[in-house]
């Protein structure tokens, strides 16, 4: 262990330098993680949007088929009314 004040100061600066490097590396990793998180959020939003669009399409199809079914039923009733009884 060094007792010279300059050696103590130099050792302290080396420790500070190592800590600074570790903090810089950690910050770079955090930034990369944040970029990945943003990409995943964007992808999730796209999937949610597509799901909502598909759900709206299914609701539209259901409504259209319901109206079409009602029209076919009405046409069948009219055809049966016009058909003479045996």
C-alpha cells in the first residue's frame, strides 16, 4: 500500500476513471435497451391497430350478413305466399 500522497491521489483518479468508464458503458446499454423498447412498442401498436381494423371488419360483415339474411327471408316468405297451395 502506497503512503506517498501522490500515489494515493493517482490511485483515486484511476478509480474515478474506471467508474466513469463503467457508467458510460452502462449508459450506452441503457440507450440500446430504450431503442429496443420503442421498437417493440411500435410493433405492438401496429398489431393493436390491425386487430382493431379486423374487428371492425368483422362487425361490418356481421351487420351486412344480418341484413342480407333478413332480405333473403323476406323474399322466401313472399315466394311462399305467391305459391299456390297443393
